[in-house]
């Protein structure tokens, strides 16, 4: 908490354009994505007074797409150590066409965002997710991802050496996991589950139901029945 108190707002802009697609390309540190009652998009970057102005975020608007890019990507050099920073993105409370995020070594807080499509590419980082998303794609490498209060029609997961724990309502689940493991606890019975695991422990918990068809192809597998109260 001391680290956060030391940071002050270094850049603060409001986007009034008609935006339906948001892309965030960030290197590291913390990224907060919130839904608010604001009419416009607000982007805030916090850092210490020593953080170079030239390395603050950049924006690019093309048609109805907003790109937010880490300013450090253009100036990064091997051996250079950067000061810590926080990016905060405040989105109006509507259903977005797409919200996509790429980060390396970052910590992501994705809170109560509604979108038709969402793609998160996270490498060596952490993420906390919640929201109502029609199609959610998670590409995770060496990371830890948790989610709660998720409502997802189609969930696609491609994870390597990562830990995932997701809680919510999932209609379709497609996952491929290599190493470590995944836990999904669904409050509804999914229409379809397809899970491929290599050296990974996969737990998928669903409510009591009238039955389903289960097929598997593997060397070792255990099936247990979980109940929701």
C-alpha cells in the first residue's frame, strides 16, 4: 500500500469519441479496468515524479477502436530499470463490442465489464476478472488468473504453466492446459465442455442435473460429482 500512496496522477485524458472496441497493450505493473457511470472513457496513469513523461501511455483512435499503448514499449532498452506505474481505464457502463488486453509481467484487475468479445493475453502476470462477456478468450503463460461473478457464453482457455480458478456461469467451455492446473466452478450446467490437459490437474464443477454424455481419451482420469447448494 505504501507504493500506491507514493504515486500521483501523471497523465489523465478523457475520450469523447464514439468507441466500441478497446485495445490495451501494456508491459508490466498494474492495470485496472472499471465500469463506471461516466459518459466518456477516462484514462489515468499514476507514477512517481521521476517517471519520464516520454514513457507515459499513448492513444490511437481509428474508426470506433481505441488503442492504449504503454509508452515504455518504444523506449525500452536491455538493462534499463523503470519506475513503477499504474494504469486505470474507466469505461462507460455499456456492452462493448470488444475489450482486448495484452500484458507481460503485469497485474490486471478487470472489474464488471460487459462485452461481446474479450481477449486477454497474459504472460508472467496475474489477473482478477469479473463481468458479463459473450465470448472470453484467455491466453495464459506462466501466470495466475482468478475470476468471480463471471457470466460467459463461450469460454476459451489456452494455458501453459499457469494456475486458473474461475467462478461464475459458463455455457460453453473449451480449454487446453499444459502443466499446473485449472479449476472452474459453474453455477449452471454448460451446454458443452471440451478440455484437453497435458500434465495438468483440471477440475470442473457443475450443479446437479439429469445427466450428460461424457467422453474421454487419456491414460489416467478421475471423475467426481460436485453439488451446489
